[in-house]
């Protein structure tokens, strides 16, 4: 069955189509190359055309992304959608026993790949940004596709499908928030050239070779095979380790093999006082899940009506995305607020503040991918800049990543 016929069948007749899908032999590489990679291009390409060529606006004004920024955004959103669907399949597979289902990595991948059809096809509405909300309605139909597909592919009792679906919705939202933040923070600046992507960043060029992506697909297939073998062995520890390895392979295409920075070093970089304000709270987190390692240190400072929050974030398993040059450069002013982004010394800097001094935020993306931010309330931008200057950015930039 070709792509168009399969998409039409799953959208118009999902229940009988899930039965056909369940019985079909499949591999991760086959699902991606034969179906998902084509459909995932719809929202990416249509979004590029809508935002960079058509634009959004009203009252005689039209706002467009530059073609380079739009194309870079399309490439990154395309890659993240492919990774996100795979990660969601790992979550669906891991949760199967909790809802009386049977674990099967390949069936879980079938579920997330084909259930995403509605959301991906709905990406055509991105051609006209004013109609992009209709894409959300299409995404809601993907929820129904998950609901109908779970008992067929994951073998859970039908009465448990509603809660199972709800948990996957929550997981999808979390993935969407994370990937949305990555799209906002880490946009490539140069388009695809030849067989891969060449992206110029403040610290040089980052190359994403199509051959490397193909190799990653083979690794994903091998990781899935290992998961199936581990589950057949009946050893929970081996199955969990294999699942983690599969997730790591999926994230590896985005730089996941670079390791993470010692979170205690991030904590040590936050002083007892900042801009003359005493520290009132300190929080450190170091999490690793689904092959992604992230570290974060955050401190609150304040006295009276003046408050600062300093935060250092290490994307860890996704640190390769930080090499994609960060925020789009530019400056805008409206309603007493100024926002600007620029690059200096190999770093990307971003400021967003109100002229009356009531709010001010500053963000610096270091050359090693660490994101340092200072937010001020009741502190003007000069005070926030001074607070940022107190942090030893050079020392943070020199921190070495621990091998995964």
C-alpha cells in the first residue's frame, strides 16, 4: 500500500486499518523511510512557505521570517518531529504492562508513526499562518487514532485505552514543550546544501551528513532488535537498559553522545550575593531519562521589591543543538519593551526588558552549549547586565563534558 492510500485509510477507517497494520511485518527503518519521513516533511515545508514566503500580518502589514531563518527552522523542526515520534513510541512501549498490554517496540513504533498521520497532514494549514489553528484540530484527531490503535497494537484491554491515551497525551505535551523551547532557542542559520546540512555557528560550522542520519537509522533498528531480545529474556534490568540504549541512539542524531557537565560545577558558579542582593534560594537538578541527560542550577536573590533569578542550564544529551547558533538575530521595540538578540565573541546574547525598569531578562548561550540567564523584577536592565557580568562565564565555558 502506497503512502497516500495508507494515510487515507488510517484517517477515514482507522479501526480496520489498525488490524492490517498490526499484522504487517515492519522495521523502524522501513517505517521511517517508507512513510514517516515523507509525511513529516509536510508541516516543515508548508511552515517554511507560510512564514518565509507568504508571511503573516494584517492591516496592511506582513511579517516574514528571512528565508535562511525559515529554512533553518524547517530543518530543525523536521528532525525533532522524527525523533519525538520515536521517543513517544518508547514511552508507549514502556507503559504497556501498566495498562495490561504487551510490550513490543515495533508495534509501539507503528502506533506512534501512523497515529501521527492526522497531525502531520494537518501541517498543510501552515501554508497560511492565519489558518494554523486548524492544524491543532487535526492534531486532536491523532489522539483518537492513538485511542483506537492501542488495544490492537499494544494488546491492552479496551477499557484501559482512555487512561493509557491520556498518559501518552501528557508525554506528548512534555515533548512538545521541550522541542518547542529548542526550536525557539536553537535555530540553524544556513540551509541544506547537497547531501547534508551545513550550519554556520559562532564557533564554526556544524555538519549534519545524510549518511550519518542513515547510519543512525540502522542503529535504531539494531537497538529495537536488542530491546525485543531483552524482553524475551524476561530480565527487567536488561529490558530497561536496552530501552535506554534505544532512546540514546535516537537522541544521538542530535548530539546526544556529547555527555553532560558536572551539575555541582553549575551550582558553584552561583554566588551567595548577586548585584548586592542576598541569595534566598538555591536549587540543583540533574536528570537523565530516555537517553537525555540535563543539568540545571538555579538561585533566587532578593531584598524588598528587587528580585533576581539566575539560572544555568546544560542540555546535556541535546547539547549538540546549542551549536546551531541560538536565537535569530534582530531587534524590536513595542509598548515600552525592547527585545534584541546579537552575537559577540562566539556567544549568542539576548535581552528583553521594559523601559520603566520593572522587568529585565538577559540570556547568554555559551560556546559549549550552556545557557545562562538572569531575570530581574524591580531591577532595570543595567542591573541585570551587571549581575550577568558577576557570573564567571569564561569558567563555565571552559567546563568539560563528562563522557556518557
